[in-house]
C-alpha cells in the first residue's frame, strides 16, 4: 500500500512538472515558410497564389521585370497573406532582400474584403533607400500627398523600417544593408507598444491607438481610410510593388 501511495505521489509530481511546458508551447516560434512550399500562403481576397510567387533555392520569391511607378497597377497588385492563421500580439522575424530600385512591405493585422491591404493594415516599409528614386520618379505622388520640400526624394516616412506614413525610423540607429543583400526585420506588437527592429537595431517604437497615433492617422495619408489600423487581430502579409523580392526564415511567436 505504501508503495502504491508513493507511486501515485511521484506521478503527481511528474505531471505537475510537465504542465509549464504545455503552457510555454503556446509561445513557441511558428515557421510561416519551410523553404519548400508556400502552404498556407495565398492572395489577398483570393484562394490561390497570384502569378510570380514561388520557391526558388529555398527562398520565397516574387519574380518580375521592374515596373515603373507610373505603370504600377494598384488594383491588380499581387499582395499575399499567410491565410492559415490570424495573430494579435506577436513577435515576427523575417529576412528579406530586394533588388536595386526595389520596394515592398510587411503588413500585419490584415482584414480581407477591402480594395487593398494598405488601406486597412499597418506596414513595415521595405525599400531601396539609396537608389529607389534613380529608378522611379515620385515627385508627382509626393506633391499629391502634400510634400513640398524635395518632393523628388524619398521621405523618412517612406523609408525602410518606417511604420509607413505614420512613424519614421531613427536614422541614427539604421543599419540597412544595400539592395541585393539580406536584411533582418523584427516586429514586436503588443497593445502597449510596437517596435520595429532592423538588423538588430531598434529604429521605431510607438503606442498603437494612442492619442498620438490617432492624430497622425487623421492628419496624414490615412485620414480618408477610416478602417486603417483599427483591427487588433489579423493576417500577416507581404506586398508586391512591381519588383522582384526574396524572403526566408519567416517565423512568428504569439505573445
């Protein structure tokens, strides 16, 4: 009888010791791309992948000839989402590479049913800061959104790492690698603070839905997009913006 009692006690201790591991598993990294297939990924508002996306040499790629800014078809964009699961608070890590003149973005809290992802989801900007305007004339566009000083130049709110059109990156901390080289992005989102990291450096931080956030939204580019940034849960996605793209080591951890 004593042996049975001790055995039951030992089993109880063993089970209790294992419980924290089950709880911790909810915060484990989830691979969104295994380097072999694009399972789970699809077009925004679609059921299959758009043309151009595939897996090449273990990397998620978008292949196309460069499209000039004036010729880009925003209605026919080929943005994609990881449609297998939505996320609220998270830590996302992505390695990415763009060509000279390249442009893309990482979206989160995406909701479907809109004309395009940008009108609803915040974006971590990816762009060739140094040479984008060597390939694209953005003067007319910048003037249309109220830029009066050097409208031919890429603005801080449009540069790599920015919370696009909302919060510019800290230029003193940016260490962007040139077009054609791999960069690492880390986005940490909680309801208290959002952080944008680039190659190990914290370059943007802000409080979502704060008074400051609301003021920037209403007075800037998103003033006419009432649902921009309002969703607290949604899909992760990548933007096609008319240039070839490469992504790898895409993983996310729910917080």
